[in-house]
């Protein structure tokens, strides 16, 4: 059966740096191997603000942003077997086809199947399912969750038990999974190891949570915003440092002193390349590993003395925490339902879709961990 176009509300980014405009969008039915989702809730991640700012080299306009969403499958295209109408789902900006070189490597969660079209803001067949004011509107990160209905590839969605409410499940679509996975899956933080987390927004606090889960020793939260100290301690950080308040000492020197030689693992959750350097240099000689999670603007580059690597420090990074969404998200949902993964605690603000621009403001103001938007 051929589905119908649905007209609903979406927050459209017409141009870089402008507020989103909530207006009617026409959402075409899913084609073969595509899924149309009614989004119930979406988080607003720093990456949405980054692309809206115009600093993302892949960011093109007009576009429906949003990549941290959960809802219910409305309809599926031909050949879709992994989900069915009525399933509760989380959208995946890191798809998992289980067939490509990346998926089969056993070395990465990155999937290559649709990355090229995803980066261009179109579906795998090269076209868009969104239209507004008579114009085609681009997709974002293969998910576009700032729309009441969205269409995604069938490899970009995972069904989860409806026991987890969609206002919680959405946060597993990016922020929480990214930080938690970076600690547990990518770094594989060991018991007793000393950890420093630069930037304790949703992603950084999730790294803290992963470090606690793996029984790290010192967990040092580093943030320029003193308001984040209480949050970091609530999630299990043992120390807090505001790097702007160190007199005559760099943050890396300070951390090396605190940890008697440097951290075993550090994480950048800021997207600031100066912070990335400090995080690498705060690592222990011989084995310390620094994980880049933050996304930096076009033109930004990282640097350090190669001696830092020659003497055993390791620089790496990950997307979505290194987590394979279709395989591993149901397990994280179970962890949440069994009381072994904090999710509720991340929701500090809520807004309706009509006030989505307020959610962006709140994130910049800094007293907010995550604002969840009710669609
Ligand atoms: P956020 O805005 O909620 O948190 C960022 C935190 O960093 C804030 O608490 C802020 O005060 C702090 N900060 C800013 N500059 C700092 C500095 N110089 N030193 C120390 N702290 C500083 O952002 P978020 O949603 O948690 O995302 C964090 C970063 O991770 C962003 O760059 C985002 O784009 C990126 N991200 C990457 C992935 C991935 O898969 N790699 C996934 C999600 C988010
Ligand atoms: N288009 C951006 C890339 C931004 C980026 O690195 N995105 C992360 C996810 S951030 C989620 O909040 C990611 O998944 N990266 C892997 C990939 O394939 O994009 C730029 O700067 O060019
Ligand atoms: Zn994100």
C-alpha cells in the first residue's frame, strides 16, 4: 500500500544563525527500506546549535535539525523487516547496516552504508522527504527529529521496549549514550584509574557516569562554569576544577599534580581545540589516553608536541560513544529500567515544540543539562 503525505509541524532552520521557524512541513511516505516515525520527544544537543551556527562544514540550509529523538513508527516502506508500525523507537544518527566493511570490522561503530547521502542532507536515494513553502528541505544526520514526523533509513532506527518513556529514551539517541559509551566502550576505563572530564554538559556528565560504573578512582570534572560542580558531584565526580581560576598554572599542570603524574583517561566534551590539547597533555606518560568527543568548528585543528605521543600518550576519538545502536541500545534501555543507568536526572528543562528556540537559549545559558522538547 502506498502511504500518504502527512502535513505536520516542524522546526525549520531556513538559514545559519537564525532562530528556527515552527511551521507546516509535508512529510512524504517512506520509500523502500525507509521508516516514517512520529517523534514524541527530542533532546537538543550542542551539535544542533553547532550546525545551526553555520560552523559545520556539512551544514546546509534549509534543514530540519535534531538527532536525539524517540517516538513511534507510523509506517514503513517496502522491504522493512526490523521495525513495524506501532513500535517504540529511537532514531540513530550512527546507523548500523551489519553488512558494510565498517560494520563487519568489529573495530568501530561507524557504518559506511549511507554516510555520503546523510552528510548531504538527503535520503539514501538522493532525495528529501520534507517540503515546506513549496521547497525541498534537507534532512539532518539521517534523523531530523525536530519534526512531528520524520523519515529515516531502516538501518537508522532501533525498536525499544515501551516501558521506557519517550522523553527519557530520546536522550539515549545521543548525549547519554555518547558520554557513557566513550568511557565504557571506547576508553574501557579500568577500576581505580584516574579520569578527567573536560566540559560537564550532558555528554561530560555521561562520561562521569560511565567512569563511576567502571569503578574509576579519581573522577575530576573540569568546567569553566562553576554551576556545573554540583551536577558533576551528583553524577559521581570526586573533584571539580574551574580552569579559569588556577593562578599561574595550566590545567594540565594542575591535573598532573593532582594525580601524581597524570590521568589514565581524559575526555574532551567541549569541542574546543585548546581544551583537546590540554586533555591530551594531562594524560600520564607511557599510557594515558585522551578521547576527543567534542565537535570543533570548520577550520579548527588540534596540535601538541609529537613528543607527547612518542612518550606514550594516546589520542583517539569516537562518535556515539563507539556504541552500535541497533545491537546495544536495547541493553542500555534495560540498564535504565533496572536502575543501573541514570537518565531522568539529565532532564533539567522542558519546552513544547513551539518554544524550541528557548531550548537553544537554555543550553547556551549553561545552567541546563538537557532540555527535552515535547513534540
Ligand atoms: P553542552 O553545551 O551541554 O556542555 C558543554 C560543557 O562544556 C558546558 O558545561 C560548558 O560550560 C563546558 N565548557 C565550555 N568551554 C569549556 C572550556 N574551555 N573548558 C571547560 N569546560 C568548558 O554540550 P553537550 O551537548 O554536552 O556536548 C558536548 C560536546 O560534545 C559538543 O561539542 C557536542 O557537539 C559534542 N558531541 C559529540 C558527540 C559525538 O558523538 N562525538 C555526541 C554528542 C555531542
Ligand atoms: N558534520 C560535522 C561532523 C560532526 C560530528 O563529528 N558528528 C558526530 C556526532 S555529534 C552528535 O552530537 C559524528 O557522528 N561523527 C561521525 C560522522 O560520521 O559524522 C563536521 O564537523 O564536519
Ligand atoms: Zn548530539
